């Protein structure tokens, strides 16, 4: 059965957005145009794809099937066009990366700049988000890949790269704690602390450790930004808890001290590069994956661009 691209794209946009109005805003077209295309698609397929209720749209079993088919079709089209470009000698295409905030400096300094030089026809789209949004977005194919600290296990996610590192207490150089080679969470309890909000992998990690509840209760500052927590430490205001790769520049400048933590569950925390299992990998995605594996500190690399050495 032949189905045109336009109604499929419009239906998939509604399926992913959850409403015709939101899909229309995302596509910058009138809601009525989407409604007409979907009505025509339903007539062509001779089946109902969605029902409008007071609580919103409910997609039928056939609707779920059509959305899955549309995703596969557009993925294959994209993969074909990009791989065809590669066959002509150019690696090109857009790669959508979702990343936890703690990876941003590592990713930009060690991957984005050399990627620009080596693969000028690749285009990156980077979305900074919490662990839950990243994993859900990968499964919905909103992203080609995701960088996550301490993610939950999911059989539908494929692991492309992994490394383990301790969670660290990040401390101003003048604090007594900065002289320790390692510490436990209990050793940090008497210091004012900045904590990250629950969507962050670090917050979920601390919640599962003895004394974690006390740390959360006594925290001087809570924030939804790693940058806020880091600047709290840089100001001399107190400590925070992050992997060392999140503050690599500040560590090299001697602005903060990272004291590895030895508590169970904190001494060896995973960083993962994830994709949806079964998702086709274009040449551009493979190129970005190789750069991330080979150059990011989060995955054991010590590569630095010249101006950051």
C-alpha cells in the first residue's frame, strides 16, 4: 500500500506531540491543515487512527502501528540519504544529542570542535536535559544518542560507550576537606552544600546512600543547574557533589579540588552513551560516536584541544 509522506509526517507529529494544536505550532502550520491530512490518511487506510475525547487524543492500536511505521520509514530515508553522501566521499547529516549538563563542557571542548574540523558537513543539535527526559527521548527517537550519568537500566537501550568514575566532593581549595585523598559522604556533612534537584542522576544516586537523606535535608542550596552548584563552590560558599569530568577546566586551573568518594554506590558510577536498540546508525552518527569514545574525559580520554591544554 502506497502512503504519501506528508500525511504520515503530520500524523507522526501529532502522535509525538500528543495534540493537533501543539503539532501545528511545532510545524508552523494551521491545525486545520493537519486535521485534513489525517482525515485523508484514515480514509486511505480505511481505519480510525485516533479518537478525540474530553481528556485529549487517544490513539488506536492502528494509530500506534502507523506511528511506528512512519518512524521506521523516515529513519531509513534519512539513513539512506546520508549513507549515499558517504558513498560519494562525504560524511554528512544531522546528529541529535541529548546530554546531561555535567557532560556539556567535556562534549563541547573535546568533541564539537574537532568534529567541526574533521567532518564539516555534519550538523549537531544538542539538547541539555535530565536523565529521565534523555532516556525517554531516545526511546521516542527524539534523539540519535544520549549521554547520561548513572542511568537506569533499560533493555530497549543499547550501550555504545561506558566508563566508571567516583562521585567526588567538589571543594574550595581552602577547605580542610581539600587535603584528603578520598572521603565518605559522612566526612562532608559539616560543610554547607549545594545539591542538584531530583531529575539529575547525582541526586538519585545520593538518595540511595546512607546519610543521603540528611544531606538533602541540610543542604544550604538546591538548584536545577550544575553551573549554579559549581559557582557556589568557586565562590567559596561550600561544596557540591559531581564527577571530576564535569569540572575538568576548574581542576586544571586549581580553582576547585575533587575528592573521590569511597561509599558503596558512589565509588564507581557509570557514564553511558546510549541509543535506542535497533535504531539505524548513519555514517554521521558513527563518526560522532567514535569521537565521543575516543576523546571525552567521561569515557577515559585525556585528549585536549591545543588552546585548552
